[in-house]
C-alpha cells in the first residue's frame, strides 16, 4: 500500500516536461500541470537526471478526487508558449506512455483520449491556462496537455479518482509507545463488498526526507529509480517486477519510526491499530490511509498526528 | 511470538499413522538444540505439528504478549493463534517496521491462521482487549510445517531452543505424540526472550504445567555457515569509531529481528566486510546474571580494544560502545565466526537464516551517501511466494494497484 503511494508519487513527479526552460511563472522549468483540490497527498521530492533531460518536480502535494467531483487544474507553460492553443486529453494511466510523455523513456507517448478531449484553451501571455474536467468514474488516469491538433504531449500528470470520500479519525496526540487507533469510515459505496483497509504512519521529517531520483538511458530496462530515505538507499530497475523481494527491500529502508496496519472488512468502517515504540522521535507524523477493492482505490486520505 | 516460535520449533509430524519419530534430548536445557528424527516413506512429505496453550494475564482490560526472534521455518508452513475470553485479537509482525493485522472476535473467541508465512526471524506481538471481568486470556498456538523424508525414508529437523522458556510441549506426528521438556522444571519457569509492553502484563502462565513453545529452526541438519562467508564491502575508516557507528546504523533495520547472538554474528560479518577489525567477546556469566552474552571488540591499530555491543539496549548499556566495567571481562574471544560456532554452536549464530538480514540484494549506505554497501543475496535460498499467504495478500494488493498501469506483479513459485 505504501509502495503504491510512493510509486504514485513518483508517477506524479514525473509529470513535468523539461523541454521548456524559459517560463517565468511558478516554476522556472515550466510546462507542468498543477491540480487543485482539498484532499491532497504530500509528495516526496522527485527528479529526473538523464544525459539530455533534467527536471525536478516542483509541486509539493497532489490532490485526490472522488467520483463526480469537478477537477480543476492549471497548465503552467513556458513563456514561449504564450498565446498558443492547447488541448487536454484524459487517458488510462499506462506506465510506458506516461513515462515517455515526461521523457523518462524515449519514444512517442502514444496516448489516446479514451476519456475525452477538453478544450481548446488559449494560453495567456505567460503561457498558462486553467481548465476544468467533469467528474470522472473512479480510476487511475493520466492527463496530457498538447498543442491543438497535436499528439505530442507538452506535459502530463497522473490523476487518481477514488470511489468515495472517507473520514479518518485518530487521537490528535499520542504518546510514543502507545497503540495508535485509526478509525477509517467510508462515506458510502461499500455495499458489503470485501475491502482492504491499510494505513501507514511516518514522521513528517522522514516523509520529507524521501526522494526519488530517476536515471536511465531512455529504455525501460535501462531506467533506474533511486530511492533515498535518510541514510538508506534502494535502486529499482525499470523492468523490475513488483514482488515480495522488492517489497522486502523497500521495507528495509523505511524509517524505524514508522508502522503500518492492514485489515480486511466488508463494513464501511474499521479501526486499525498502529504499533508505536517508546523511542519514536516526538513531533508531527503523517498518517496515510487507503481503502482498496478488487476494482481499485475506494478511498485515500492523508492527515497529521502528533507523537509526544 | 514465542508462541509462533514454538509452533514452528516444535516439530511435528503428522503424516501417516505409521510414522514413527523420536526426539532427542527430551529434556534439553534452554538453548540446547533438539533434534527430531523420524521414518516415513522414501520421499514422503512429512507434516509436523505442535500446539500449546498459555494464559495471559489481563491488566486494565488488556492483554499482551511479545516475543522476539521467533524463527519461522521453511515453507510449507502454517501458523495459527486463537484466543478465548477476548473482545478482539491483534497480531503485529515486525518486518523491518511493525505491521498490524487485527482479527475480529465473535463470542469471545478470535483466531487467525496464516499459511506460507515467509521464513525468517520476526518479532511478534499478540495483544488486544479482553472480555469485561476476565482476569486471564487463554491463547492457543498451533504450528505446522513439513519436512521431506530422504530416499531411505528418514527425516530430521533441528530445533533451536535458545531463548525458549522452560516448559513442556506436546509434539504430534499422526497419532503419535511425544513431549519435549525444555529446562529442568516446567513449573514456574520464566520466560526467555520475551519483552512485555508498558501496559503491565506479566509473563504468560502456562496451562497445565506450563506448556510453552520451543523454536523450530530448520529442517535437516543445523544450518551451516555459508561458504564463502566473509565478503568485502564498501570500506569504512577502520580507525574511526564514529564511522563504525554510521555503518552500524546503516544496517540497523536489517538486524532488527535477530536475537543477541545472531546480531553479534551479523555485525561481525558486516563490519569485518567493511574493513573494521572486529572479533567476538563471550562471557558465560555476563555481569553475574547467569546468562551468557556475546558482543564484539573493535581493534585499533594501536592495539586498543573497543567494546561494541549491537544489543546494548537490551543489556541496559549506555551506548553501542559501552564503557561499563562488566564489559571489561570476558571468558573467551573468537577471532572469526568459525571459532565462535565451534564453541557456541552454529545455531546460535545463524543470522543468515533470517530472510530480512540476508535480504535480497540490498544496498546499505553510509551516511556519506556516496557509495553503496551491498549485502549479498547469495545465501537467500527461499524466495517462493505460495498462494494464500500473507505475502500473497500484499502481492494481491499490489496487483490491484499496479495492474492498470502496466506494472507486473510476480508470484514466484518455490
């Protein structure tokens, strides 16, 4: 679950086109898509370092939407795109296409507008434009921005739409060494289905310390995602399979002051218990909770608790 | 945890009713290896099973039982825990970090059964809320594993009883049942290797003359020291104690589930590989505690010996490099793992049987972050992921999450 989040973040972070460097808007590198929403997930620092491509994802958090919720976003283009016309495409998130769109992999992105084309939108004098997408069904999508009548993406961003909202409640302050009870309650939509609830806690300081640096030669086998978490590091090859070995390796770089809990349930509400230890560092901790079904992500939430 | 250990430790054969087996010795001292030998049909998979019960005191409506270093044997295996008089049951497994899996209770009874638990050494915590008014919670633990008989029909499994509390355990193979008595007196014996939490629970009291668990360490003969054993890794500044501390911290998570002796052996291997001159120091009666202890000595070029105790917190020492006088006395010194194993027994040092400690190829970096120190995966022999187990569960979650974006999730069949 946590890994899912990490990789989601990595995907989000990859959503920056390096190609334009003259933008003077929010980010000097330009050509990135910022989604706006209230339920946001904090992102680690993600960067791409290739021989001819370098970028660092400038957005600190990424919103998660629920079904039918309006999606508002802004494309911040480079200044040399001023007054150009763009279109927005929504497709399933496919690893290869997405990574090509953000220059992690070489080759055409080959995306299609499976879930619609929006626009055209005229960029302003600084190359920016805001747009809105109608609410979508739950799923994991990719938003592509391209020139009108073009299939070459200027930028891309992942988009996660969950089935419903969920409420996560926990004592705002917990003593290190105590059990931390996390109550997760879905707003609706569980209908007695078997769902898997998971939650993960890590200190805010450690959360900020997580970095992803992507390197490679443009091919999938030649791509390496380097995770660094404090003094720990782990390299994942681009063609790695997601299995126990990788999971075990990732668990080993998790900060010591972190814990997870899992529970299956057919109810729309469960309480998960996190084991904390006496020597956890006091301070703010990030609590990330997710609910999964066979079909996908039912709910995702991130909140903060204090450990004293 | 102990429970789990026991489960697995005590082996148990349940194959055909005709299966015969023997246990030797039947009254070992804690820490002694116990060997189970039996005869079945040539090539037959012999399923071994054990169970025990214990009462856990209830304090402030809660019960808790923690055991460290429980070793889960090879697959196939199954571990089951059932609790009575409980409102709920939670099982925590420390796999680098704590992962908790709550279990629902109905009618005061809660149980969890997991097949194909990944082999390795873990810390387990069993805890929850008791029913109102009860003073003890009864917990039953069942462990099952299997061993394949050789071409002559014989099979063997060795139990590591180090850290195992004294007590009586029933071992079953088919309709045949035997008893292993660990320690001289099964009554009132203390718990070994357990750590109880702040909620104030005390050691579980054994039901009917204190049946407790042993620890099943492996099937077949004692796990040998891998060959080649020592390896060169990223070199540290062998004269700099601070550098040793950094390397120690870098591998900390990897050693989280090891017991005291295994941890000492692990760091001897690891620090030696990183260029530090370290050896073992062994005390038969450490600090007058009637318990033996194993730690390390780091030698400087000036001939100075610096104590390094990877288990310093367990021993109540002030730091990784303790200065307390009790560390100034040791009975034996072992320069290499082979010397230590000859005296202490390889089972007590066999950290390489822990999947997390050996891991897959894992990079451990120093705080400089400039280079990676690689721990080899050469000795990882168990990578299978069978259907229906905890890992399968996680894998399924990953499958759900990644399938739609084109990332493969594998299931390796062992």
